[in-house]
């Protein structure tokens, strides 16, 4: 596919789909952001490879219709109000709906319903506990934005919060099924080196894109020492909370809201649902979760994140719902001063040339994940060593943006997601300037784009085959839409 085929307005389409990914979970308009017939925009590398979307001429209706049926796909119904609400939600996010037609929204919704319908036909299952966990997170977010459950229900025009949760359950389940079906369709799609080569050289040289600048970074981390006294104090606090809950009937949930340092669960009373033995939790955390009976509270225990007490709220087969309170010891000013002096000495040795940055990291860094590699950071998104300067974490970017290759940053304090502070210095080990795509240097990027294009073709073929075998009914209002797929079964 040549880059000259790119339709710039389709980029806007992808932007509004990002908003719909969350908003449609509330309005039952299940939008799934995977490669499909609407096209793909790969903006991360400034290389846009996209299937041409057929555009229609129908503009958004100026009126809102009653709860009429716009389309039926298999067992799923798309209402006029689903599309109307999508426009309202997009406007509430500050997005322009001028170039987004009802036909485009309808086509996307029908595709997602087709995926969900076929997932059920193929007996793909989603555990209810997983969906409930997603709903808990969504509800917590909406309550934090609007202020209360009553305000959330009113905002979405529901009689009560239970009614909204019911709709959220069905919406989230449909979204999950659609994603699972799409993953299944493309799971075996691969590209050969020859296919990658053909893909790249089919793009005229003058149209080959420019890749943004990238850098490789190394770090040295010094953690202020936590004294045994500080550890004993936090354990004593957790024991006091535990005793108050057990002996006096105090609320575990309330104490978690007031005292837990876990930003992911404190506002939910420390709640995590659907914890499994193979879940990516700390081993000590899972050991406690699966060794206690329902209603029991653990003794204080330590993980790499701090000290916890854990309450088993519900056991459901191989899954448990738990609440926990996380605290970590106070760091004394004396410990901070010692750490500051240590990292200043390390930086001085590097600046004077007495030791290389990599050697200093292996010898002195307190970060276990990076010190053996000389402090080399790994990009958590791509899992390689390169970071796109335009998409880096803002805290990290601020330290290295103007740093020359081989130079060392100033000492700064960084906090992890639990609030724990560390002292750090960084260096840029390699800079890759902005450049036009090169087949040899950028092979991995190009490979991913070639794979994505092939996945799109496979998905489109699958979609058109399933359309033939699925019951589809489309309201007369949409008979003139020029959909990308053969939804009219002409």
C-alpha cells in the first residue's frame, strides 16, 4: 500500500475512536480499537500506513431520534440513541464532530458487533469477575469526576447506579469478546523478510516517512536507607489498625481510604477483585491472599512495594477478592543526606573520568533491574532500548531532552508509583536523530507496519466472509451509506 493513498481525514477518525473506546463502554456502543476496515494510523513512528476508508456524504443528523433500531447484527442491536450518544460524548471531550458522519459511526459499531457475535459462536468466554473488575475501575473514575454515584447515574440518564452497572456489564463484555475475536483472527499472521522488503520498497522514495528522534538512556539510582526503627514503626501502625478492625469492628475499607499509600486501590477501600495465582502480583501478596479464609486479615507482611495487611473479602473458586492497606516506612532526613552525599560522589567520579557511567551503575546503583546492564533503561512499550523523545514520560524527558550524548544529568529526586523517593542521575548513551526511513536501520519498525497491513487484509477478508453468514438488518436511513464492508450483501 503506497503512502500516497493516505487520507488525512481518516487520522481524525482514529482520534475520535480513541475517545469512543472509553465512552462507548458507558453507552453500549462497543468500539474496539484494533486494525480493521476503518484503517490504521501508526503515528508513533510518523509512518502512516492505512487502508483507504470509503467516505460517505451523509452528515450528522441535526435531530435526535427516538429509541429506534438502526441495525441488527446477529444477536446485537444498535439503537439510534447509541449513535446520538456517541456524538454527545465526543463533544463533551472537546472534539469536533463536523467531519464524523453517522454512516462512519454505524459502520464501526456494526464491525464491533460482528466480532462480539462471532466470539459467542466460537464459544469464547469472558469471566464475569474480570468484567466486574473493569466496571469497578470505571465506576471509581466516573465517581471521582462527578462526585457521587447519584450524580453519575443522573449524568447518564439512569434511574439508579445499579441500572448503569448492568448496562456497563453488557457493554464491557461485548468489548472484551470483540477484542478476543480480533486477536484470534490475527494470532497466526506473520510476515517474512521478503514481505517486509516488498512492503518497504513499494513506497516511492520521495514518500518515505521521517522517523522521529530517539535516544538510549542509562541511570544510577541511590535509595535513602530505611532504618530498622522506621520499619518497626510502620509494622506497629499496621498491627494497631488490624487490632482495631478485629477487636472493635472498625472498617477495613475506611482505613484503606484514609491510610493506604497504594494509589491504585486506596480510593476503593483497598479493593482488588479477581486475584488469581498466576496474576502479576508480588509473590508475598499472593501467598497471603490464598492462605487466608474468607473474612480473615493477615499479619503485616513485606513486599518490594512496602508493608501490607490484607483482608480476604470473597473467595470464588480459583479467584479471590481482597482489600489491602499499603504503608511504607518514613525516611529520615539523615538517610536522605547520606544518599545525597553518596550520589554526589558518584557523579563527581564520572564527571572527572575516574569511572565510566556503566561501571558506576554496576557498582553503586540500587536499582536491581538495570544495574547489571550498566544502568541501561528498557522502553516498557517496545521492550527495546530506544525511547522516542516525543513520547517519553514527562519526568524522564525533562531530565534528558537537552542532554548531549555522554553527558550526565543533574541529580534529581524521583518517586515511584507507591510514593517512594530515590535520587537519580541519567546519561544519554546514544542519540538517533530524526531521519528518513531506512530499510536496514529501521527494519523492526518497518516490519511491524508490514505486519499491521497484512493483519488488516486478513481481518477484512474474515469480516466479509462472516457478513455473508450472519443475520444483518440495516434501517432504511442507512441504506445509502457507502460502507467499507459488504454490509448490504449486494
